[in-house]
């Protein structure tokens, strides 16, 4: 057998072993995960403190799992990199205590091909900018809205929009998050609003939170590590 062919076989076997090892590691780490599952976590940032105060839930960030040759990938929207893909270990390292919860869309069997429908839907939002103002828009998006809109594209309603003012936002964490850059808020800037008028306008916004998604009757909990603490 020619050396070139032997070399190709060698590297193919190395890649296969690496892929299998990563898949086995993911199975051990995540349990019975599937493509298209939603993975939630508690993050460490200003936005997370706002969400915890507003919803009373530790779930502050969410992404969509997809399979790859090197193990699970998380499709997500973050303030650091807009909408993109993150390796699972990097995603988990960002979470408090590396904890997570995985939810699965009920009555939706993953197809045998490479991509799950919700993953394909999410790719339509690749490179969209992150929405720090939590507005319903057409070119900016935040983590839970990415999941909500991706699911809606395939005919599934997960949770629903809530009026921000109906959540627990009359506290320092929430007010600071939304009013820190209130003068740059697109709607307030357009109307020339005062700080308090801007706050009233912001509270009328409709938002999707990770906690709202997790409460959806269309989802079932697959695994949670939060209870182990």
C-alpha cells in the first residue's frame, strides 16, 4: 500500500477516534441529549443579575445543541459575539458552577440527517447583532429570543412574550441594566424621552426570557445539574 494512502488512513482513524471520544464525553456529561435540545445555564454578568431579579429564576441564558464531528456545539446569541456557535466545554465554563438544564421539544423526533429543524432555523440568524435593549426587532436578537423565533419558524410556540413591566423590574439590578445607556435606547432617543419616561416606555416592551421558555408546555426536562448543589 502506498505511503500516501497509509497516511490518509492513519489521520482518518485519528479523527474518528477523536470524534468518538468527544461524543462519548458529551454523552457522559450531558446524559441522553439529542440534536435540537435546548441547554440553559446561569451566567455571570450584569444581564444575568437583571434576569434573575426579574424572573426569580437561575436560568439566564439558553442555546440550541447540535451535533458535530467533534462533539456537541451550542448555537447561541451572546453580547460578546452576536449569533454564532460555541463548543460545549466553552459554553459550560461560562456558567455558574458549570450547571445546566437540558429541555427537549415534545413530539418532535430528530431527523436522521445532520441538522435538526430548529438548528437550521437558527442559522437564519447567524451574524445578527446582539440586542442589549431587548426590543422586538428585525436585525438584532438576544439569547432567548433566538430560541423562540427559531422554534416559531418550524411551527412551534415556546412560551411567549411578556410585558417587561409585569416582571419584577422595579429593583436596582433591572433598572440599572436597562437605564445604564437609556439615552442610547433607540425608541427613547427617537422620542427625546426623559429618563423616567424612557423607563416607562421600556417597561411596555414585550420580552422573552429563558425562564418563560423553560415553563413552556411544549418542552420536557431531560436533565438538570442544578439540583445536585
